[in-house]
C-alpha cells in the first residue's frame, strides 16, 4: 500500500492560513492533520471550531482530526459538522473506547485511536477490528517540534503484527518528530500515514519536502 502524508496544520502560519492550506492542496500530501488541544488532556491549547471551519472551507483533501481532549464523546457530532473525515481520540481519554469508536463511525467518519508513547499497543487487542486507524504518538502530545522517540519503531512492528493477525484493516499513523530522516524506516516497519508538522512548514520549500516524504527520500540533516 502507498503511504499517506498528512502535514500538521499546527505548524502553519495562522495569519496566512488560506495560503498554507492552498500550499497543501497543491502538494503531494494526502490529508490535512488537525490538532485539537484542550489544555487539560495536554498542557497546551491549540484552536477550536472557528479555525477548523476556516481550514475546511479551503481544504481540497480529507481532514484527519486528532483530538487531544478529555471526554471526547461530547464533541463527536460537532467535529462531524466542522468537517472531520477521520476522527481520532486518545485511548487514555476514553473510559468506554469501544462505544466511542462506534459513535464516531455512526456519524459517518473513520474512527482513529491514538496511543501516548508510554501506552503499549497491546491495549488495543480487543478493539482493533473496529478501528480504522491507530495513531502512535512518537512524541508526548501537546507541542510540535519535539524529538522523535525511537521506541516507536518497535511499536509500529508490534502493531503491524497485531493487525495482520486479526481481521483489522486499521492504518498505522505516526505523529511527532517525523521527517525525511526517519520516514523510510517507519514505512519499512509498517507505517501507513506519516504526520509531519515542523519538518514541512519550517522547510525552505514545504512542497518539495512533502514530495520527498512521499517518495521516501532519506535526507539526514547534520545538527
Ligand atoms: C503533537 C501533535 C502533532 C504535531 C506534530 O501533539 O499531535 O500532530 O503537530 O508536529 P511535529 O511534526 O513538528 O512533531
Ligand atoms: Zn497530531
């Protein structure tokens, strides 16, 4: 399967949001990754519905919405209305994860579950067949621009095995610290979707970087 690239809008220029959305429209990117933070589940606040609706208005590709919020069940319908195509909740934020996943799918969205770096992939064993996407956090959620946690490679391999052993069609998404230095290895381990924020928007040529991520060209920057 061809892997997908989902640039994270969190790293875009919010004063020029239409310009940056058009940039992604005109690139080889597959999805828009939208990070919603509530200041409770994670120690940061990002943006809410007005900004998301503004992005949706110009976006020509699916919105992959990552909810870093407590009790996400309260907002499932609202995120559908705001234009989410994939809605991902955190395992750590859901007491009744199976029910939450069903509620997302009942709204006609793809259902994703995100795992924090400390959460083992095995916790998803009994729900994996219901899930459309698993987002492995490769940094602690809350901020862009953090260093990739290398244990993620092991988690991708383990999750891939779990998916292959079950009837699941879940995609494996990697979020945090992804760039041209680690994209190829992640896909080789079994990743299907790569989220990239700062490595795309801080690049001199974001469209070119997206293309390199799509082609899995390995470019290691000297630090
Ligand atoms: C982190 C967010 C990420 C973030 C990734 O909490 O979930 O999506 O935007 O940013 P980079 O690619 O800069 O690590
Ligand atoms: Zn994210």
